[in-house]
C-alpha cells in the first residue's frame, strides 16, 4: 500500500477555499505551509482554512533563499511569519497546537544550517513524523533528524507557466517516473511519502482545479492519505 501526507506550500491564495473544500469532501487532512506575506494578502482565505481545521505551518515571511541571509535575518523571517500565523489562529478562534516549518525552496541555509536547526528546536517547532520513511537518502541527508519538513515527492506543478516546457502532461509523466532524479517514485510496492504541491493562482489560471486532477489521480491509483502526525517530546 502506498501512503502519503500531502503538504501545500505558499499558502494563502485566491484558490485556497476551493482547495480546502475539495480536501474536506475527500476527507484528506494536510499541512499548508504559509508565507506571512501571502496570508496578509489573502487573509479571509487563510481564516477559512484554519476554521476548517487545516494545519498551517511556517514557510517564512517573504520566501527568501535562506542561504543568502545571515542567521539573524533567517530568524527574523521565521519570527515575522509566526506573528502572522498566531494572528490568523487567534482571529479564527482556533487553538494553534502544531508549528511545523518548511524552508522556502527547501534551502536549509547553507553554512548556517546547524544554527538554524538549533533555533527551530529551541523555539519549539514541531517535527513532522517521518519515522515511517525508509529511503536511504532520507537518513543520508539527515532529513530524519532535521526539524523542518522536507518532502519525498515534488509535483513541480508550479513550473507550469506561459512559455515553460512544463505542462500538465509532464507532471503526469513525473508522477509515473519510476527512477526520479530527486526524491522517490510516487508509486511503488509500499512507498510512503510527504508530497509537495503549491497553492498558486497562476497555476489555477492555466490548469483549473489542478490540485483536484492530481489528487484524484493518486486516489484512483490507490494511495491512502495519512493525517499529519508530529514527533513531540
Ligand atoms: Zn514555497
């Protein structure tokens, strides 16, 4: 059986309520990773997701490359997003139980990696439960001990843009690639996944309800969706 936890980055967006409604209809619980900036821009949409019981994690305030910042600048990015997230939970009247974090672009900060991991740990960010992931590279890149939430499969649907070679069809090919360059094959004998998708209105314009098309396909292929779990001390 193939199982997966779905994560959706760059929350919030105009299409967020439609994504939430679709996931609720399918009974799929996910983690949204938010930038503070996008939540400020699409505030009501963000409230809608939190009120619907979706977990929203921190994806920095303005989505920079962390390896180009000083540690202090990284902490400020994380802190500024925290303040925005605390506010949406408060305004939604929902208790904020879990605080997962994902680096923009998966950029863990280069030479400052260890300092930032220590910061995340000290600040009480929650590590997503990944103890069921057995890919050798997961350990090799110390993803098993890092606090932030990495992924095992990236749809890369955000690359579907006017003039780009990436199309809905190439995402389909990627989903069926048995030897991907990065991450693990989506479908296998007993593959477990953390999937990465994005809440982008630009993709919605080119491929309406793209999230539904991809997730429906996964469901058709027999993938079971895991509810978010966390390793708490
Ligand atoms: Zn992102």
